[in-house]
C-alpha cells in the first residue's frame, strides 16, 4: 500500500514478520525475569550508583558525571559527524579501568586500528591498553557469546542498525530487528551491570532511524550535532535517567579526534570583528551552561519584488516575527531590504532569549552603525515591541562578566528576585526601541 489511509503519508508502511511459534522467545528478560517479589520502599537501598570515571570531561558532563554501570546509552547523529570517533576515544580511555569490547558492523578491525593509531598518537608510536578488544560482528547471538567470554565493563555497538537476530526473518535494520536487538542489549545491561553504548543512524529529518520505541528502551539518548563544514560539535542530551536533560558538551573535531572545548564562549567569539555594523552578542543557555554567541545581521536593497528573509542558525518564523516588530513598532524600514541572519560557529539557537540580539544586529546593519562592543543583549521580543525576561538570567550575566563584557541590556523586571551579579553594568529596557537606543553607537 503506497499511501496510509489514516495519516495520508506516502511510503510509510513497514513490513513486520509475525511468527506465532516464536513470538515469546527473546522477549523474556534474561536475568531479570526470575520470580519477582514486591518489597517495601523503605527496605530498598537508596544509595546512589557509583559511576565509572570518564576522563573526557565534556562527555562525562552530558552523561551526568560519569558512566553508570548497567546503563544503556544511544548516540545518534548525521553521517560523518564523529560518533564512531568519540566512542573509540571513550573506549581507549575506559580500557584502563577494565575490559572494553568494541563491536563494529560497519568497519573492519584494520580500519578501527588505523583510526585508533591516529587518535592515540599522531607521531606513530601509540601505546594501547591491554584490555581493549575489537570484533567485527553483526549477529547479536555471537556478540552476546563474545560478551560472555570477555566479561567487559563497557560494550560499544556500532551500530544498532547493522545487528540482527537470526531467528527473525526480517533483514538487519528493519523495525523488528532494531527493536528486538535493543531489547536484548537492555536485558544484558540490566542483568550483568555492563554499560552499553549504542550508535544509531538518523533519518533525513535528523531523528533516530527505526521505531520510536528505541528511544524509550534506552536510559540515555544523545545527539551529536554540528555543521560538517565547521569544526565544532555539540553533544546534546535529550533524555537521561541518571542526569539532567538538555545538557550540552562542546568538542572540536581535529586530526587527533574530538578535543574538548572547556570555554566554548571564548572560542566562538575569538574571530569576532569589533565595532562592525550588524554584529551583536547573545547569551543562550544550552542545558545548564550559558554560551555567548555572535549573531550577525546583514541587510541589502532587494532586486526582486518580494524581499527575502534568510536565517542560518535561528528559526525562520522567529526571524519573520522580529523583522515585523522592527518595522511596525520601531520604524525600521525593511520592506525593500533583504535580511540575512547568521549564528557564527555553526550553532543553532532556538530559545527566545536571542530575539533582542537578532533585532539589534538587523537594526545595526540597516542604520550602518555598530552595536557597542562591550555589550551583550538578552531578552525576548513581544509582538507589541516590549521586552520580556528569560530564565537563568544571573548565570547568563556571570558568564558575560567573566569574558570581559561591561554592559548587559536586559528586560526591565517588576518583581523582586535574585540580585544582579557584580562586575557588569545592567541596563534595563522596557521596549525594543529603548534597548536599541542604548545598544547602538550614536553616529
């Protein structure tokens, strides 16, 4: 059937082979399905699980402080973004604490060894840990036999779409195979205490390929994001049963692998041209971490009937909203101007706190006057031209002050809250017009 009669989508049907004689096999959680006994809550130990130390600080930050034994982590991302590189680095670092088994269904052992040599020592004389094992295998039953033989503390599966169970007739990567393989690996992790990392392919829309239940099976879902033409990568947590969600780790892709960026705000602003029209600094929150990013705006007289609005790194609809407020409430003439907005560094900013910086960058380009170089702009722009406050303002301001910014233009607050942090001058504005008057350098 080409079209679904319920939702109207084309080519959305997937074949799933039902085997009544075997439908209960493989579904019983081995090691977990013994006779269960209800226990009183106060009788259960409440001690926190001791995590395995992960020397890669940014990765440990996203996981919530380290690797939890018995957890299962799913990592997705575009092809070539660095998923296998990051997990091979993790395997090399974790092998000093115990046995690690790296299973690949997409590369040969020789290819993995060549990458490990490049990551470990570019000079050509690497020393590898003795407890790191590699195997090229796609049969999940054989993989489980290898796990029984090596008894690792960490298991890496690259990738879940290449593994298959021979008792199922569908091919590897199908809905049935992906779901059953992930369930078996979950049972292995929970019954043995082995930490399991799984690499998952993504669809053209950027979601994890396979059934949506795959993300419910695992404990943690991470996405490795970034522009393939930029060197920076963001490891974002969207689900974490052992830590905070929406946490972000920043890496830089180099020849030696994924290098941690301890101060990403400074890295993103390193090549900024000071006092250039069309440049403004926004403070966005990625999880619990504030990031300072440069937002560039450019306007030029259109040669077409309808002016274009081209965003790169921000939502298209928010750009339309911001330009409409600038034209209607502030009087900036944009009806005959093409508007281009870019977030430097390949980042994507989705929160409304960057609205004020986007508006200032566009107004700065139209009037050809720069935004004050030592000023950051934080705030959401409403349809009436008012500025609305955003969350975690103190953390944003402390990060701006630590990087040397002297002034912050923020929405005026009417309720008492946490006092403003010292070291930075706070300019409160009620409307977008007032904020632009303070932000733009007078000609």
